[in-house]
């Protein structure tokens, strides 16, 4: 309808001042215009994050990706490719190359789950409840991200434990390792906005997985996560050079075993900022309008 | 054909809707709806599937934006003041709007926190409402394990946490068995007694009659009738008593005997399908009719009453069929009761 936006505010019969007609019998006092303050917003995010965490308790299988992926992938890559990449018997050297990079991969895979989660919520009536409540609509999305970051941290912890068992050596300080973890979490969180956007755009939760895989595979393998790109053909090397996962993997690696990190670190920060700024507003707007 | 009540001069209208339009492509889900709900009353919005009932509720609860028209709820404009409005409304939909994976208590606690209650207050309110809706025993169980009726009760409880002044009930008993349905009705009546204004959508004349004081009948996104339930019933006709004599040859004789009594409306009895249909305006008439037939020694094989179905309502009001044929409401319970009375 072309008249849609022009008519809806035009003709209110008698604009009633809310303060006089409102009986005021419910709810605590709020600021004018019903704006939601920062503290209230944090409380809402907390309540919603608690909900997401309780869902995991009810459905423990949803933690399989976080618990098993770091173990399976690390073992697989170290023992299948490790010898070929680093030379027979040098697997432990490959572990130190692989594990920091695997954080980038885990982050990507875990962030994908947020898309299917949002999509599932919309299939259920509970989203209607949230959207008729006096809360910022973004708080539903942010709570989801908070819990997914928690899941990511668990995945990283398991990854590091497996890594240490297989001979991961850290040449730097704890501070730098924490910086690498923080950087991976930041980048993972920015990716979640992309998957939230996909989750809001496709019809079913399975479709989120489908779309995700198509994007993920080339990004993951066309990067410096698993092998140094030096043996790849020139065109592919160009791709890996610009692949943000390479930047993240190289930065994390530098922070684990030393070497120059400034460029990759800045690139990762820049990528995270660009992805978030480009997709978060669209995702929130789409979330608001979705019916 | 359309009858619209004007806004009462005393200004006690909790919901005012004027010319509300919502189109989905070529489908006119709402095609200029006007209605009013007076504060502290229940307005029943009666209509078949696809009449626009759910679209109306979604517009009034800020879930979708109307294309045109205005709606003011509790003094707040639906389009311009959605944030303020959300503090004063509650919504219980056709599909349970609670988190199935969470325990009942956790659902209510979460909603309390989202409504800015302190931890203690949210805890107390959750306990209190579970108690009130007889869900205390199931408090710690995930909603997935709840029966349909328990879910609907939890949903109502969830809508009550913020003590809303206006409550929307979108087909609150669709898909429930009769016993559970009665429980939900009892809860709704209780809320109304506490001063909540309710906008109720339903497909069932019986539900509207039970809960609503006024009725708006909608079809294809338009209001086709409106007014007090009693007025509408008078236009549509009340219950009908159906009697099948053991000997169908006695049908005309029975009809004549009844018309001689001079009871209101009974003269309008009709015979078809081997049965006598007697319009009933008051409960006393039932007793009178059955007593008379018994006194005259007629043998009765079957007896029952039924309310007009949605379709009969439409037929009576508009002279047209509704956009979708709905089932009539037949009461086995009434049947049994009358059989007992007749014996």
C-alpha cells in the first residue's frame, strides 16, 4: 500500500495526553517516552541470558558442538595432516601452529548456532511475548550473543587443554594468550550478527545451517588456519591474505608463539568493527519489523 | 448493516479503534475496523477463521503496524506510543507464548525481571501466580511436559505478572477440552472481576456469551454487527430445544399442544428431519415445555438443546454465510440433564 506510511499518523481523533488517562496502577515509574534506561536494559539482558542458559540445561545436547568440536578437530588435523605439513614426527610442532588458528574456526562455528537459535525462537510464540513487553528489542539479541560468547569460551578452554596434552607450547606470557582469546571472542561476536541476520531472513533453522556451511567452508580452508599459504597458487594466496580468518589466526599465533602481530591484530579489530557496524543495525531493524 | 457504538461521553473507553486497516498484498486482513471496549468490561470479537481477529490483536499489541486508521489503548496510541503501551497490556495468544524449555516458575520469574521487578518481587509474584493458577506442583517442570490446559493457564499467569489494565485473549480456549475450557473461563472471569479490561477473540458463540458483555462480529476484515450480547442474542435467537418423539406421527400433535400453551416464542416451533425444534427464550420455558409434553403423555426418544452456531449467527445478522462455515455448538451435557428431567 502506497498510502501506508502517510495515513497512519495523520488522523488521531482526539490526541489524549497519556498522563491524564493513564490510571498508573501498574509497573514502576519510567522515564518519559517509555525509554529504557541503561540499568534496566542490563537487567533485561541478564534475565534473557539466564533464559538461554537454562535452555542449555534442559537440552544438554545443544552443547555437543562446543564440547566435541575442539577435541575432534584438533585430533583429526594433528594426526591426519600434522605429519604431512610439519614432517613425520613433528606433530607437536604442528599443534603449536594449529591450535591458535583453530580458535578462529571454533568461533566461526559456534557463532553459526546463534542464527538457528533466533530462527527457532520465531517459530515459537515466546518471541511475541518478548515483543509485547517494555524492553529494548535489541536486548533479546544481545542476551543471545552473551550466552554464545560463554559457549565459545568453553570451546576455547577445551581446545587449549587438548592442545596442551598434544604438546602445545606457549612462548609468550599469559597476558598475550588472554589477548589472543579476547581477540577471537571479539571477532566471533561480530560474526554472530551476520548469522542473526541470516537467521532472521531464512524460513527454517535448518536453512541457517545450509547457508552457513556454504559460506564457512571456503573461508575456513582458504585461510592460514591449517597450513601456511605459501604452497597455495597465487590467486588463492591473494584470497587468504584478505581473508579475515587468516588475520585472526596469524594474530592469535603471534600472541601464542611470538613474532610480529601488529598488522594482523589491527586488521582483525578493523574487520570486527566493520562487520558489526554493517550488520548489527540491519539485524536489529529486521528483528523489530519481523512479524 | 454495520452498527458502531459511539464513544461513551464519560470517556471510560479503554480501547478505541477507528478505521483500522491492514493489508497483506491483496488480502485485506483488516478493512476498516471500528470498535470500543469500555473500561473494566469484556468485548468479544466473534468471527470465523481468517476474519482478521488475530491481525487485530497483533495490531493492538504493537506486534504489527496498521496500514491506516488509529487505535488508542489505555490512552496510548498504538503506532506512536508503543513503548508506553507495552507497560499496560497483556497478551495470551492461541499458541502458548512461554518458553517451552524452561520450567513454569522460570518463565514467570523471567517475565517479572523483564518487567523491572526486583529479584525478590519477581520471585514472590511467580510463586503467587503459580499458586493462583494451580500450577505450584508443576512449578519446576519444563513447560514441554505440561498439558494443553496447564500451558494456557501458565500463559495467562505470564500475562498477569505486570498487572495489565488491558488484556488481549486471542482464542484462549481453541483446542482445549471442555473441562479445561471451563477452567480458563473461570480465570478470565476472575481477572475481569479485578477490573481488567479484556478484548477476547473467539470462534464460539458460547464463549462470547459466557465471558463478554458486548460483542463485535467481524468477517473478512470488516465489522458486520456489534452491540450488547443480549441484544444480539435477541436478534439471532437464543437456544433451540430439539425433541424427537418415539412415534414420529405425533410431531404435529406435539407442535399443536405447545402452541396452545401461549408461551413466548414457542409458537415458532418448526418440524423437520423427524424432529420438533422449539425456540427457548428462558430456562423456565424448558421446564414448562417438557412438563407439558410429559403431562400429555407424549413418548420422547431424544431431547437436546443447542446454541446458535457461528454460522447461524452470521445468517441471522447479515443474511449471508460467513466466509468460513464453522461447527455448531452442541451440548451433550445439556442433553443428559434434560433426559434426566424428562424421565
